[in-house]
């Protein structure tokens, strides 16, 4: 392995940050140092100020620095909480922009992409974030390319959907910084089989989220999620998959206990619920964004799935 200068990481955390994603950033760096017996990486924890920050599971972490006096970093990783779609902390942005001018790389895990996008720091880059937040992100930032992957590395930007996706992303970065053998050893350190192909990562993400094992059902659900903003008929999905409506009906009933039309409606309503919770879109526009030209049809569908109207759900 050739000699390289130590790469400096800074992890910027906000209240409610997911501890698993946070650890998945730092632990691979520690493992790389241990395996190589060299100081390949250094890391520091940065907060908006010097106050102790509580993670989503209640564990307290005290930052090494407030952003206003944090040192320079080669890589900055934003790790934010469940309110990332509303996070507007301004103090850390001057520190981030200063580091970018010096050539730093910038990334995020979980829903941190919201914070970066709102500051204009993802313009012109592809990114990803947690699957639950993707509908609201698409509506808020339609000009940003959102990739439905576990992680995305696009030039000087790197983003992950969180969880094991952050681990995959860090292993990939280690491989790029040094060599694939070290990356493989880091993966083995965590008893982790790396998922290399994009299609495999997407299927794994959907499989982990839904528990679906049948490959054709996975493909059908993936199609439904990709088209949950359209008025596509289920027959169009069956056609794209190259199966008959009868076959699709049998498969989905065996998996979910309901047919494809009812499951497709639920997929659309889950998107609607996310938009109602995480965006400021008017309720009528939420219906349009979920493929319902008729507002009354949208209200009926939402109530059939969740037992309440979208208007009442917005007020909760």
C-alpha cells in the first residue's frame, strides 16, 4: 500500500441523529487504521455549538468542537435527525463552505441530504437519502437528481440512505482512497458481504424493508413505487414485467393477502402520508402528486387505507 497523508473526516451531528448511521461512518475508519497498522484516517465530531447532542435512541454525544471553531477537514459528513426536512441551522454552513473552498468533499447519511440541498450544496449532484423521506425530497428539490440507491458517490459529494448503507459507502470510499484489498478486509472485519451492483443494492434495500422474498413480487412492488406519482393501471405494470394480470394477481395475493390494485393504492397512500408529514404541499396537490386527478377519489382512497382523511392527517 502506497504512503498517503492521513485523511481527516468531520462528522457534523444534529439532535436526533441516528446512532447506527453515525457509528457506520466512524467504525470503518477505525478498522482501516487497525488493519493497516497506520493512521490512515482521523475523525472529529462537530456540533452546531458545544452542547451535548442526544441521538435518536437517547444516547448523549458531546462534540469535540462547535462548527464555529472546528478545524479543517477533507471529508465532512452531515448526520441529522428525523426533522432533517425542516433543519435550517445556519452556523455550520460558513464552516462547511470554507472547507469546500479548500477542496473538501461533502456528504450525508440518513436524511442529511435535506440540509445540504436546502443550502444549495447538492445542486448539480446526484444524491440519496432514507427511503421514507424520498417523496418529500423529490417534491421539495425537483431539480436535484435523486437516486434510489443505498449510497451515491458523485464526484465531491457522497450520500447514503443510512444504516448499513452508510457502512457500504464508507467501505467504498476506503477502497477508492487506498485499495480494494483493504476495503475487503474492512468488510470482513464487520462480517459484512458487500453488495456491489446497483441493481442488487436496490433489490436488497426493498427486500430488507418489505421482507419480500419472491423476485417477481419484488419487481412488481419496485415498479409500483417508481410510478406512485402516475395514473398507471396495474395492467401496464404487468405488461412491463412480462406477466399476465392473473399471474400478478395470484402472486400479490399470496404475498400480501390483497390483489395488485389494492396494494398499488396502498403504495400511493404511503407516499401521500409521507408528503403530508414532511412537506408543505397543499392537500389537493398531494393527491395530484400521487396520481389522483380527482380530489374526492384521493380522499376516499386515503380514508380507506388509513381510516382518516388527508386533511385531518395533516393537522395531527
